[in-house]
C-alpha cells in the first residue's frame, strides 16, 4: 500500500512561438498543468495535462476524493473519478486540442492522475514506468520533425522574447525550418502542419521537402481544413508515394470515409477518432487507416496499450499525437510507446518549439531523432521546483486562461472566423 497524502495541481505557462494552423495562431503563452502526488511514505509522482480552466477545475475537484487512496490501485482510482466527476457539455472545449472536449473528460482527468501514480509506483519500486507496463519492446522512441508555418514574432504581446526559428511562410521557409530542426534533433520523419495557405502552396512545400530530404517519410495535417471535393482533387499529387499518411484532411469520420473510398493513401486522425467510443463507427465507415493515440485524452498509458490491441486486431496503424507540452508528458509518451510493438511510426511532438522546462536538468536530449529510455525509476525525471515556481508565476501573469487560436488570429485579422473546412 502507498497511500496518497496530498496532491498539488499547478497551472503553468511557457512561451510558445506564433505557429499557424487552420484555426488561427498560437498565443504567446501555452498552458499546461503539473500534477504532483505525494504518498504518506514520502514518495512522489508527476503527471502533466492540459492547462485550460476547465481541466484545472476538474483536476482540482478530484483531489479530495483521491486522498487516502492507494497509488497502486489504478482501477479503483478510475472508478472513483468516473463516479464523482461533473460532466460538462460534451461539445464544450476547443477542437484543436481534442483532449479538452467535454466528451473526453473522464479519460482525460484519469490519465493525468494515472501517469502521476505510475511515476510514484516506479519511484517506490525502483522500476521504470515501462516495466510497470509490461516491459519495453524498443530501447528508444523515434519522433518526427513537426513543422509549422509561422510568423517571425508575436505581434500582440509586450514580452520582448522572440523564438530562434524565424519566419516560415513559403516552401523555402519550410525547408529551412526542417533543416534547422533536423540538424538539431536528428529527426528521421517529417510532418507539416497545414490548412494555413491554399493547399497547392502547402503541397509545393511537401514536394520541396521531398527534394531536400529524399529518405524522410512525409506527412501533412490540415486539421480538417480541406473539403471532400478539394481533397479528392489533390489526391493524384500524392500518387507517387509522396506521403507516409495523410492526416485529417477533412473534418469527420463520414468525410474521411468518403476519401478513403477513393484512395490507397493511408488516412490518419487525431480529430475524428478521439476515444474508444469513436472506434466502432470509424471501422464501419473504413474512415481511417492510422489512429494517432494520445494518452492525455485516451485515458492514460494503459489505455494506449488497449488502443494498440484494438488497432492490431483491425489492422489499423498506430501513431502518436501531441499538443504543446513539457518533459513530463514527453517521458510519459516515450515510456508508453516503448512498450507497444505496433506503435511503429515516429511519434509527433511539439517539444522542439518549447524552450522552458519544469524538470531538473532542463530540456530532454534527443539522439538521432529519438528519446532513449533509461533504467531510472518512474518516468526518469525529477521536478525542478524553482522552474515550476517561475512557470506558475508566468501563468498568473500571462492573462490566458484557455487556448484560443481563433481569437488570437482575430487580433491580426478582425474578419477571421477559423471555420473549417477552409479550402
Ligand atoms: O498546435 O497548432 C497546433 C496543432 O495543430 C495541434 O493543436 C493539434 O492538436 O498537433 C495537433 C494535430 O496533430 O492535429
Ligand atoms: Mg493532427
């Protein structure tokens, strides 16, 4: 037994570059929450989740119910959360961070505590989390270079900070960004966030990437920003094997099914299949050939393994999705991915876009595009309490309480609506 004595829920804010997507533009600060569970026998475990007001309120509301429970009894903790949580409107939340939708509330909240409990269990038993999940099948987890169109700097902030990446608004700009990111991190796959410019301009960028990186698998993700007609008209340009997969070209299972009926290019999603409840219809419609898992809203690391089993049974590929995050999430993703044989694509990560950290030793190092697992207990990371206090202060001062890429873009263009499909 290792009883929970206290839980700290700390919202943080860290600088985020002006990254563009179909909904608009990232604000100057990205939000997350750090969860710290302390046990009566003097151990602690860390989790990381979304930092929107709704999630913070739901996490805080759980604390009194979880104190006194055993960190090893995850099933009981899950049942407790499901029985006491107040469910919001299932459609509330901002779709671009799929985990913040009302419909994912229980898995999202459980996941945050599950990761912290697993980290505590690992620290108590002196075992890495991957061993608590059944053991690793790979020693390192590959990630992809996640490219974004972006402005050079945020226009509507008083903070003088400017990121190191520069502007990227053309195919040449995207290739230059890929070169810098791959030089620094060694990534072996590339994903382009799209839905920002006319599709042809974005496909020209993909073709330029193909020329510059002939061996790197490529993906493009317009976040449902293209219509069915537009997507169909573009498909022939992908015929020569340009894409490893096409991610969320259109916005629903039904429309993904319509595309899938006319192409052999694998379609991937982190938008229209966001929980176990979505799987039967997706299979019925043959809507997707690759699911991007995300423990933050699928219900944790063990739920990610369950999703992997479903994907194996139905011959669906499995990859991993990401939003802006810190090192605790990176290590949770890495431990889960290391245990899943059929998680065979390089995972997404926004990590290169972040400069700050909450863990001791600063940012996690990548080797040849991958994070290498160690045999350190738990997630293998420790909290840097000075850094946490600084990022918590950022949260208090930044004024942002829920991510809103649409409203941020309206500062640049008051007529902006962020409606999809856009093209
Ligand atoms: O951060 O702009 C972004 C991404 O578009 C993110 O919000 C998405 O959830 O990365 C995600 C995706 O693959 O769709
Ligand atoms: Mg996506």
